[in-house]
C-alpha cells in the first residue's frame, strides 16, 4: 500500500487550504475539492485511493449527508465488483462544521459517517482521525467539546452577505440560539430593509462592505432613529457590526 491519501471536501477556500496544510504536515497525501459532486467523480475514478474523507457540513451543490451515503455505496460497490465479496474497506468519513450543523447520532449512522467534529479542528483531533483511518487502534474520540451557545431569545438580527453557504451557517447558528435572523445579499438591500422598519432589528451584521457605504448607512439610520425618538415612537438601540474578510 502506498502513501495514505486524505480526501477533503470543503467549500470555504481558506478552511480547505488550512486543513490541507495540517494533513500534509502529518505526512499524508491530500486531494481537495470545493464541491461534493466533483469529489464523487474523482472517487469513482480512483478506486481504493482514500483512507479518510473530511466533509464540510455545508456544500453548495449537494447535501453532505447524501454525499457521504453515495460515496460509501460507490466504494463498497467497487470493492465488491473487484473481489467478488460483500466485505469492503471504505474510507473513514467524518463530517466537519459548526455546532449549529451537528447531526444526531442516528443521522450519522444512517449516512455511514463515523462522527461529527466541530471546527476549528486542532492537531490532536486530526491526528486521532488520521490514526484511525490507517487502522491504528485508538479509543480516544476526536470530537471536540462544544461550548454552550449564548441565549439570544427575543433578538432580531439583520445579516448582509453575498455568500449563500455562509448565510445558511449564520442563520442556523442564530436561530439555534433563539434569535430571529433576516438575510439580505448586499449593502443596498441591507439599507432598504433597515430603513423600511428601523425599530425592527436589534443588531445589523454586514460582511465585506466598503467603509464609505457603512458610514452612509449608519448616518441615515441614526437620523431616522432620532426622528422617531422626537416623535416619541418606540425606539431601541441598534448595534451595527462590520466583518472584514482578509
């Protein structure tokens, strides 16, 4: 058997490259993919290549649980056809994501995934997974301890970003914490939504917008809130956060 090879399927480019570097530092070959269907095609063309699959919990083209099920069926079919037997050596499949996307144990069993680990993955957890993928016996679980989510009951947040996968992640996390989340795709839509009902949102989160636009939005929204306060309408403080990706 040659060098063990790890399959990484993660949509976020930064996370994918970082995890690739971590795995390579441990002496493993790595193949990375941005989409699930592309990874599935490569697995079909490379029988017996992969010992471990690290699958992101959010993918743009296919549900990760469906991807894992199809990947295992494909590998088992390859092994059965080649050796004329039902016993196969499928790769260890692990879902990775935030606590908001943690599946139940029953779902993991149904899809054939070994477990779910929470990002960011540390080196100890990764080494445990790599060891298990090459049949090194270990009973230590790789799952990281999950901290309790903050309670945001009653809060309504406006989130502006053009990345659909990131929108899904943020919305799921906020709703799991008890908050209501309204999604928009860009700064223009954020301004229109906020100004249509300035007292609706407790917090506005915006990703990657220009400083000039943020200044305009803050000034306009502040002016509207002052007018409402002068007219003695119910006005609450609105917090605006800007997230810059580097």
